[in-house]
C-alpha cells in the first residue's frame, strides 16, 4: 500500500517540473524514472516510472508504476 499511496506525489512532481521548465517536455514514448525520496518516493531502492499517454496528439493522462 505504501507504494500506491505515494505514487501520486512523484507523478505530480514530474508534471510540475515539466511545467516550470526544469525538466524536458515529453514526446510520445518517453518515460520518466524517478528515485529521489524527496520528490515523492519512499527510499532510494524504489523507482517510479511516469509516462504520458497521448490521444489525438495531446497528453490525455499520465500513468505511473513502481519498481523495487
């Protein structure tokens, strides 16, 4: 449960970093990998995968997953 409970924070952080220009804007097929516990993670052994899903050439939604 802890993995799912914090996933929203790392996903939101990636989206915010893209919006403020501190991270490159995504292109179709891009996946962001995050393991910084201060960016919504739990500890360094956990990684978050964050990916935009496109529909009609625009971002439709974001998907996230966790690896341990």
